[in-house]
C-alpha cells in the first residue's frame, strides 16, 4: 500500500500488523504489487520495518493520470497518489493524446531502484474538465468493472420484453393485491413493493390482532442463472455503484430498469415474504413463496409522507384509493418501531447529504437528506423481511451469506469507556456490551451540547458490517440473525439469498460454485465431509469478495464526491463560513461547514502560535500555554485558504475564535488570522495574489511540521476518525512537481 508521501506499508496475508517500507524500498515497487519482505527491525513502539526481498506479482491494470511534457520528457502523473512515481512515456507511446489530458497507461517496464517505470498510453479519456470525467477516473482508479461482456449483453438482449405464460407456473398470483412501490424521486429501478392489511385470529379474550404485511421483492434469480454470463458479470461487480448523476449497475439495464423492476401497471415476478405482525411489533408468523404481482402505483417518499401527515390534503386526495393501506402501513411501522426500541437497537440521528448537480455535472448545491415517516416505514418493512429470510435459512441449516455486524472489540470498548469517564458521563459499558447500552448512552446525552461528539464516538466504537457464512448476529440492529434479501437488483448477496430460499422451498440444496440444486451432503461420524469443507470455503470466499467490492464501491463514490466538493470550493477561495469541528487528529481538526456541508482541514500550524497536544482519550487538541481546546462540536469561523484538486483536500484557516461547546472556553485566533479578516467581497484578482502568498507560507509551515523526528503515521492509527479518512489526507502539503521527483 503506497502512501502519497513516498513511503508504504505491506499488508500481510496472515492478517498481522502492516510492515512499514521506507521511501527507498518503495522505489522498486508500486502500489498493490505483491511482495515478499523480510522484517529488518522494530521501531521504538514495536512496529515492524521491512525490506523487499522479492516481487511476486506486478499489478497489470492500467494506471490513470494526466499526460505532462516537462524538460523534453513525456510522463504521466498518476491520479492515485499512492503510486509514488511518475511514469515515463516514450515519444512513440503517447498515442493521440495531448498535454494535460487524462489517459490510461499500461506499464512496459517496471520500476527499479535506479529507474522510473515506463509505459504507453492505452486509452485517452479526455480533458480534466469534461463533464463526468471524475467518474471515468474513479471507476478506473478503483478498478470498478464498468463494461459488460459481449456475452452478457447478448444474453440480456435475448430476454423477452414481457412475461410468458410459462413464467407464471407454480407461482401465487397476487396481481389483484394493490402493492405499491415507495422510493425517491430520482429512483429508476424498483426492487421492492409493499402491501398491508389488518389481521386478526382467535376469538374473545384470546383474539390476536395485528397486520398482515407483504413484502414483494423482484425475482432476479429467475433470469440470472448460476454460471451464465449474466451471473459472472454480476458476481464480478457484486454491487451497483452510485455516483451523482450516474449509476454503474450490477445488471444490464434490460433487467435492472426493465424485467426485474417493479414498474407500475405491469406484471412482474417476485419472491414474497408474507408476514403476520402483532400489535406489539413482533413477527409471529411468516412464509416465503414465488409470486407474480402488478404494482398499482409508483409512490415517492415525499408524497406518502404528505398524505400521512394530512389525510385530507391534495396528496391524500390524489391517492384516495390507496390511502387506507398507506395508513395500515403506517400503523404497522409504528408497531415495528416500538419493537425496535424494546430490542435496544442503535438508532442515532445523523445528517446525510445529497449532491445536486447542474447540466455539466458540477455541484449546484448540497442539501441535507431529510428522513420522514415514509423512509422509516419502508426501512422497517425491509428489516422485518430480511430478519425472516435469515431465520428461515437458519432453521433449515442451509449455508448462506449473513449480514454480520459484531460488537466492539475490547480495545475499542475500553477507549470508549475512558472517553465517557473523561467527559463526566456516569453511564458505563459492561464487559460484553449490548446495543441497548449504546442506545441508552445516546438517549441520555441527546440533549447535551456535545451530543454530536458523543454519538460520533459511539459510532466509531462499532465494527464494520460484512458478509460471511458464519452468523454472529447484527449488533447495531440487535438481531440474532440478519441477511440481505430485499435488493437483488443491486446486491449480489441478496441474489444468493433468493437462490437459497428457492432451494429450501423445493426441498433441495443450493451448491455455491456449481450452481445446481441437489440433496444435502451426508456427514460421516457427525463431522463435515470434504465436500462440505470445500463448499464452506466457497461461501467464505464469496463473503470476502462481496464485502471487499462493497467497500470499493463506497471508496469510489466518496472519491467522486470529494473531487466535486473540491471543485465546488475552488470557486469560494477566500470566503468565510461558520462550521463545527467534526474530527480531531494529531495534525489538526476537520471542520464541516454549516451552510455547504463540506469538510476541510485546519492544520495544526493554523491554530495559533503555541504548541497543541493531542488528547486521544478526550479526542481533542489542547493548547499548552492557553488551555484552548478544540474538540468535536467546537464552533469555529474559518476561511477557505487552499483547494488541492489532485489530493482531494480542502484547507481552512481559522479566522475567529472557537468556542468549546462543553466548557464555553474560547479558542485564540490562529496566527494567520490576526488582523482584519479577508472577506469574499474582494475581487478575484486581488484574492489570487494574496492566497498564493498564504499557500507558500502554508507549505513552509507544513513542511516544518512534518520534518520532526519520528516515523510517519501508520494508516488508521491517529487518523481513524469520521471524515478524516486515511492519515494521508492531512499528512502532506501537496504533490511535488514531477521534475523535482526525478
């Protein structure tokens, strides 16, 4: 794993701690090469430092970058800063590209201790300012599959436009049931539809009242068969990737927006989870079966929320025929919500944002994504169906991929315990903390002025959810078993769950890898057979693959959003904004702006003319001379001082005192902010000269800060904070020129 500052780390296959590689060792290798290393020494903290003894495998994927011509030499500066070296391009290897264009490069000569890598241009993507170029870069930078194979496209094209009579065999006909889809205004594929009606059983005092809740999910497994081209491409992608104004789907559009999308007024094949929910919000009975439905309406969250809040309003009047079942859906949602509260499931109030782009793909505005009762209604219905799917598979002891979210590690639990104690919060965690304990802390502190800081720390204590055949439950949702069943159009694990459910219903077994249905393999002396062990390994590999691709999709989406935000803020250099500290690290604080929902770094050298010490327990920076504290939630006034588009970094300068939301302590102005603040009213020409001078001073200050003795921050150590991302976001002051690196 390369680092933008030239050094690197080796991620070990055995899962042990990473091994540090010096910049000199990184000269002969590139990011994502497979190597064999020898540990040379341990640093003063006991962390290993290594030397590369063998290069096992060179990555043979194109490297994306911009074509430059410097000192008579053609070269490409990689877009991914973890590739620490520019790539030399022979004159006959530039194809038809011109200076400044974004290109893909294939290596023809690897890097060595004494020479840079050499390559040739294999694809010209276009100009850096072309609309959508940031997405083209991201899909190649993160190796996101974005082109379907010819075989897949051919198979998709051969699929029928409508259902055939043979498709309806052995299915429950629910076309007369008024199912509806409820999604966002910009949704194009609809993989879930819902219906609810009152339900009662028994008589007299023993009567049980509740609801019958039906969740119908697109039956993707009817069209995507194991081993076929459609299935191979879907598995390779594992998930759809969502960017502003563009989606890279897991399935071709013929399926994702056509045959498998539950569009209104057309017949569609589904897998149905038919549940009975009591008035206490408990699912007392359920069954799965293949069905065929006809959605009666395509509704949006906005109009459903409006109809529920005013049953005599225009939205309710327009949907008068569907209003009774919408009210029933709302009633069952409220019951399910009470059950969630009794379980003690973690539910924090966090602000999600949505990027609104203009016709050229640039940010027009960033707005908060408001969750209303319609969002929560669908969420609870989907959670109930997913839990039923996991329980059904568990009962039948069939291998599958569960969605697992484990509790905090002992180290994280102890760190949180110390943090709560430092903040004077009387609540504590047990040795084996439960979700209810986390929720109790969130509830008890929700009215404090530093509630956002406390909730952020609670979130960071939890582990990342993943796909695995070993069911360990879902800590955050407080479920003993949980599986993804409701989104097979955009998630491959959901498609596998559908196949397993169908196999169980048919009294057979789904064998991953082979794809055929068959009997369950017998055990010998109660021990798993060799066939079972091989199959378990296949499920484990599938879980690792799907989890890794989910993270890759998230990283690619974040990269595009970061680029767009940098471009957005580049037009606001010199302007002042109010914001709150959302992350604290040893090298500075990250501030999120109130009006724009954009995050940037105030480097520690910009906090004032004194030494600041990082308190890891309290997650704050404290000035040794004045006692000024900067913690999560501290209110500040900043100025946009620098935007690094290549590094996806926005730098702020403190221009007004910061007020600690807990103690009322006031932060001293930063050295760069003394005197009258430069506002946004100055002309751009005057600002440019001024900001260039500040930028030079910022680089000198950052270089001085980085020149202190000691090893660079290991990935995930001091910068494991929300918004901070990798430590590399704040570790450097910009890329050196290619000529200087040579």
